[in-house]
């Protein structure tokens, strides 16, 4: 096959296929691509018009026959064909040889079902991969954060992404206990939008909701005193309107989602074996994913758990980096090596 000839060999690739963004790690090069997980399509012909950043700019601004969609929801595939097209685009952008077929490591939430895992593998193979292995996101985040997960010592990771929150305690290279919550950054954005509709009768777009969350949102019990003027469409008159929002009301809008995340962290701790729980009082909690960048998030975790919490050195990229580092163990994963991630029965797909 051409992929085995000199000059045609494809480099192994790891992909953090997220609800919000997709990051591509090429072996020997590091992260080469980070783009939104968005595809713009012609709804009549089915033609893919744009992928990634270009497609994201079209959200809410397209004519009727063009649809800008996110083919993943809560970290799992909801549209197989669109995901395949997106993966094919990202692999092509990763500067692979024209006829090369790379091996892939794909990140998946710890709570995915067998059917959802099969969808990831099938979409990856359809996009051009010659081999696919899966790694759970908390495990990849721990590796990317520089934790020595091979030790017989408890390590805890909280990864808050766009569509899911992953909480896991890891020891001896395996996830001992975990919680996968289908709440992430998008649900917090939706909460902001819902608040604007209910309290002010104002409709806003997804990007505006995210901007408000970043500007005024806080996970701490004491919200700041900031304010922001927001423009949108009044639901009653249909005309443009602006309102001034305070930080306290946005904190209240985010309260339910944040409380669910904190509850998942505490429930995971409650199910942790005593010996590992004792380790965690020393090693603390490592926070990864874009959601943990919300103002006051680390402090809220410390307050709720009584344990030290710190951000990973690069919260947005540590999952992709960790899955890329796992490429060195691709053959071991294919052989069912139990210190890499899921047991063999989950990875031979």
C-alpha cells in the first residue's frame, strides 16, 4: 500500500473531537490544528460549503438553504455524515501525504455507550483512518496535564468541555471511579439565553450568550459588580433592543448548571476508595477544559470539596496533548494493554 512506501507514510494522529472545538495532534509535530466543530452545508444539495472557523462565522447569518451545524452534541456524534466530512477536512488540513492513511487515537467522554463509540470509530475509518483506538477524555487530560498516572496513587481530574463534564479518579493508569455529566459550556450559554428571554423578553444569538458568560459570569458565591449592555431582538415587538445586564443576575442564571457540576465532583469523591481519597487530599484536583476558565471556578471547587484545586498548565489543549502523547502506546492499546485506558473489549472496534 502507498501508506507504507517512503514519502507516502502517514504520521499517526490524535484528535480531540469536542462538541465546541476539534484539536488535531500529529505525532512529531504537536497540535497543528484547533478549529470549531462546525460544518456549513447546502441543505438542498448536501454539499459541504465550509468547515471550522469559516463555518462558525456563518452561524445565525446564513440564508435559508445554508445550514451551519455542530454535528456533535454532549460529546457524541449526532450526524454521522457531517462528522465524517468534518474529520476528512481536518485530516486533510493536518498536512498528511495525499494517499496516506493515518492511524488515529480519538478522545471520547467516559460515559459514552458502545453504540456511540462505534459511531466514532466508523466515522474515523470512513474519513480515511486505517486504524482507530479510543481514549477517555479524563485520562487524556491527566496525561496532558503532566500527571504520572502510572503510579499507585490517586489523581483526580475535572474536565469541563463544551458539551460534557468529565470527573475521574485515576490510579495505576486506569480510571477507578468516574462521572460523566452531559452539561458543559453550551448548557451554561443556553442558561444565559433563557434568562434574557424570561427576564427581559430579549432574544440573543449563541455567540452573544457566550460573550456575556465570559464577560460577566462567575462561579463564586459573590458575583462581581460589572455590567454590560447587550443588544438583541425584543420578543414582543420584534424590533432591536438593548438592555444592561449586571453580573449578579448572570451568576444566578448559571447557578443550576454550576451546582450540577459541583454535585458530580462531590459524588465522585464519595465513591472513591478511602486509600485513594487520602491521596487526593495531597495531590488535589486538576481542572481542564474551557469551562474551568470561568471566573472563580477553581475557588468554588476548593470551597465545595475542601481540597486544593488547580488549573492544568493549558486547560484548552491538555486533552489533545495527552491523547497525542498516548500515540506512543498505540500498539499496546491495540493489544488491550489495561494501563492505557478502557479494557480491551471496549477498544477493539
